[in-house]
């Protein structure tokens, strides 16, 4: 089962998405034309009175690497996608730029006074790698709102709220700071210690908060001194120190000591970003929120597999859902390319230069095109991303490899470069 097809009428008013079979009928009868391929959208050749379309809900599950997206018509999931972010890629390239500039400053230059504390960040600032997640989600929600009558957004807001704890490991937040903070610390620990007893790996039993360095010996309530254990291990450990308790199991001792030092990086990122995503979405449409626990409960209750788009569909307070699609659109953030005008070899010497002009014969590098070659050595049909050259001889990256030297005259545009790669 495939995603439903978006339809807009002649006046570009969004209509309710239709099943693929109906879309095929509309196309063969000539009543509609293809507006864009990704996401697949039709435009009707006539005006439809659609003053009261059935309102749809878009649901999101923002994650650190993937964001699940699902569009629901009441309890039917009619369209789904998985958006793959490129936060790590952005971080890596900023770091590489930083190290290049750093080394340049220190190479054969006069002394310069250190300048370090001379920049201010606006409130709510997020690093570029995280901001990108917010922005791409915003882009996609706005885009989908153009093609379907979405009236509400639902998103998974929190697993646990580090905002309430600030930076738990760095600031030394303590466990007993009011009920809510305590609850958040508990969720944080559950996530950090993977919902297992730290001493015997038992799962699915009630876990207690355990002081690694015992309270009676002056151990603090700080998050960095806490772990989780089952009741048996907790009693057994009692007031012993961890070195004493795990004398016979040095490998586990080593492991726990290592894990204590690692703050929960991934989840902290997600939470900082999620709040920003929520604020952004709220400014677009009415937004409701759910929690991670609720999502998981819904998913297991309905007996569904774990995947990002199904998680998204399970967000919030739901009775039941029906999957009318099994094939989410996979969207991968690729970025718009580079601004670098001069390529270097691996030693940093300039070797090649790029032209400022990007558009050649109506095509840009990165467009998806179809080439039907009717003459010459390369007769055939090729579909893929194009690499454009000034001379008009293009390369096409197809699924079976790269074809070089195709003339622009054979090319038909399919989808313009928009910073995303698509697949199913
Ligand atoms: Zn245990």
C-alpha cells in the first residue's frame, strides 16, 4: 500500500488526498496533471468547491537522526514520511572549518590578542546542527500544509524534560528538588541506564534509584552519583561502596564507572530541539503534544512495529489507528551544496575553480532528470541526478552507475534540486 496522493484544484486550494488508484484514473482521463513528484501531487484542471474539506492532522515524532511524519484522516494513516537529518554532517563541516582557520591563524602570523568572549548569542539560540532540525521540520510541515487541508499538528514533545533540570550532569542537579524535578531526574536516569538494573541487567522490574557512592558515606544526590538497580541488588549493596560491592566483577565495575561519566548527549539534544520545534509549529497551526511514554504505550497496545513514522502516527491520545499506507517517503537532508569557489587538493593547494553561474541550459547540478538518448553511442533512457557543465555535456548518476557525456538536448526535468534526496 502506497501513500495517498495530494491533490490541489485549479485555484491551488488543497483537497483531501486520494488513493493512488484514483489518481491514476484522473491522470489517464486527462483531468489532472502532475504538479510535483516528491511529494507526489496532482493539480486538477478544474475548480472544485471545497469550502469544508475533511480536516487532517499531521503528527510528528522529532528524533535526533530521524523525524517521523504521518498525516491522519481521523484514525486512518494516509501519508507517511521519514525525514533524515544531517546534524552530524553540519557539525563535522563546521569543525573542519574551525580547525582550518585555527591553524591558519597560528601559522606565520604576527601576535594577535586573544578574542574569545566578544560574541553574544540571542536567547533561545541553538547550534546550527540542531537549528537545522527545527528548520527542516518547519519547511516540511509548511509544504505539506500547501498540498493538503491540515488543520492541526500533534507532536511528541518530551521523553523527559531536561529544561526543568537544566543541564543535569554539568550543573550538578540533585534528585530531591521538588516532585516534578524528581520525576524528570527519574526519567533521565531510566534513559541513561537503558531501563536496566545496573548491577544485574534485569529488565522489566521496578527499578530504584541507587546512590553509587552511598549516602551514609557522604555520597550526594547529584545526578552523576545516581544509577538504577532492582530491589534485590539495592538491598544487597546496602551501604557498601561500589568498589567493594563489585570486587568480584571488575569488568562491570569498569563499565559502570565509564557510563557514570557520560552525560546523556543524544537525548539532551533532542529535548533542547523539541521545545524549539514546538514553538515554531505553534506559530503555524494549532499544536497539541504528547509524551514519549504515551507513544510507546499506544504502539505496543496496537501491536505495531517500531519505526519512525509509526511512532509519529501513535503520538498523543488515540483510540486506534488504521494504516492505509505501508510505504513512507524517505526524505534525506542533503543541503544545497557548497559555497566554496576554489577546490583544493589534499594538501590544501588550490587546484580547481568553479564558476559563479549554476544554471546551464535550464538545468542545475543536483536536479533529477530523465534523458532519452536517441542517437550516438549512449542510446537509452536514463533517470537520475545530473551534473551540469557549461559546455552542455552532462553526467547523470543513475541507480546503476554514472553515465557521462549526455547532451542537454536529451534531458527532461523531473524534480528540481531542493536540498533533499528521496526514496521509498
Ligand atoms: Zn539487580
